[in-house]
C-alpha cells in the first residue's frame, strides 16, 4: 500500500510538472508532433516513469492573428504509468467539463 | 486507502507544478519573501490543499554580474499538506544530496 | 541610435521573459496584487530596467469549478522603461484585438 | 531607424520568451536534439522571425543521481534573425563569463 501511495505521488509530480513547464509554448498543428515527442522524452527521463504518451488536441487550437496558438492545459491528453517497486500507477491529464483534469486511473501490483 | 493514494497524487501535482512554474525567476534575498508569498497563495488556490509553506534558501543564491540570481530547484524548501476526505498527506520538496527531492512525509486519517 | 536599438532589445527581453515565466500561474482577484508585486520585483532586478508596472486584469478571469483562474497573456497590462546610457525606451504588453500585444511606445534621449 | 528598433525589440521578445519557457526541462544528451527542434519550431511560428537556430551544449550537463539534467540558461547557444520591413536584426543568446548573455550582433537594411 505504501508503494501505491508513492507511485501515485510520482505520477502527480510528473503531470503537474509537465503542465506548468509547457503551457504557453507557441504551437500549431504542424509543430504539435515535435512538441509531443519532446514532452514524452523529457518525462521519460524522470524517476519511476514506466511509460508516458502525450497527445495535443489540435482541434482546440484557436490561431491568433499571426497564425499560431499557445499550448493550453485544455489541449493536453496525457497518459502516464509510474512504478514503485511492485506497484504500477496509471494516471491521466484530460480536458473534462472545461477543466484540465488530472486523475488516477488505477494503482495495482504488477509483475 | 484510496483516499491516501489520491491525497498523495494531489500533493505530487502541486509540488511538480510549483517547481516548474517558478524555476528561472530572477530573485534576490530582498525579493524572496514576496516570491515565497506569491507561490504559497497560488498553491493554496488549488483543490485539496490544506496548507503550504514555502521558504527559499537565500544562502544558495549566487548573484551574477548584475547582482541577482535565478530561482533554482535547490533553493526550495516546501512543506505541503493535502487532504482527500478524511485522509491528510504531508509532503516536502527539499534539497538533499545535490537533488531537489520531493517526498511523502506521512499519509494518515485526520479528523 | 545604437543605444535606442539596445534599449528596445532589453525591453523586449523583459516582456518576453515575464510573459512565459508567469503564464499558467493559478490566480484569483485576491491573490493578483501579490503576483503583480512579485513580477514587478523580479523584472526590476534585471539589467537596464528603469521602471516597470504590472497590472493583472481581474475582469478577464474566468474561475474554473475550483474557484480559481490561470494567469493568461490576455490579463497582462505591463508598462516598462529600459535605459541604455542616455536613451530610454518605453514599451508595453497589452491585450488588443484578442492578442497580448507587445509594442514600443517611445525611444528617446533622456537626461 | 525605427525599423531597426522594432526588429531589435522583436528579437529580444523571442530570446526572453524561449529562455523562460524552456529552462527547467529535464534533458539528456540523447533528448537534446528533439528539444532543440521543438524550440526552433516554436520560435519560428512567432511574428517577424526570419531564422532561428538553437543548440544545447551537452558538455555543460551535470546528470543528477537519476541520470538526467535540467536545461539551464548556460546550456543555450541561440542565434536568431528578425525582420521588420527592410531591416534585419541578428541577435544571440550565449554563455559568457558565467552568464547567459543576450546581445545584438547586427541590425541593418537587408534586401
């Protein structure tokens, strides 16, 4: 059970960090894949990360007069799995009811 | 136990977020109290936060040629308590062995 | 004339920096004055800054389900004056036509 | 001359912005090329940018106990050219004497 608590803590750290690191970046549908990859690779460097997948919802972009958008929290669709010893915790960041919601999907012992 | 996992997740989110939101800010011993207060008040707005205390270790500042420093992760000394229903989780961000370490201090049922 | 070019460059650096440092911070009408002050004090530490005034337009805040907003570029109203030797350059960051616009207001020799 | 002042202002905005947007990102020699590309593409979206080249000095990385570094200002080697009407301004961000220095290289009329 302590492992599940720690794994959830680690998942929270990564989601909170990526959100505030990257929000505000100039972005367009053409550059989104590069940013997705840069975020995934940055998160994967951190301790306890088993997997991470980042998608940016380009349909939520609203280009300004200069033709680009700013990456906002609402565009994020992130799934992450952290592991502490034998316990894996899956969590997500997803836009729900007007709010970029972070939640735990599952925490369980994993081989 | 689910509450403890969620409370730990929420504590992780806040620590990860504040770290990456504020690292890089120009800072000096004179401006540190204002930044401490601004961070505390920003964190306290977020869901599940019961208390937060931020101290910036001014002794780690190394002023550049222009007389100021940049806020780095090593300067942070943060204590936070989150609560999900009846469970409170206390965590900290503190410089240990050359690394700004985030750890859970305790998670337990609280009145 | 070289001084005017350098003073404008310095003003641009400060506006670009503060925008991307602070966007995304959780904020409310109650905490806005502390954030305004923290930004002003951080900018004032940097070289060539003669004065800076930051106002956050609380009327543009749209509280989420948890009762707070995120600081967005559109909320900024910033006036800055930089100086390089005998030339002062005044610039601003202001919401115009749906875009947080940065512009030079004036550059001129100043006693 | 007004064009040179505006081009320098725009170059300053881009350098200040990228610095504070990206500092703090977890990074390693293996992930540096992806981050360089993500920054270049983000900057190139913004108005008045004619060209931008970002290099991250991997020799300055000091891996922590978990094997990765944080992107710091000292690692940046950035060259940018902005243009306002007929005037081009080239500027750079480079580590000099312990400080990540931003300077104008040249501003001149360009065909």
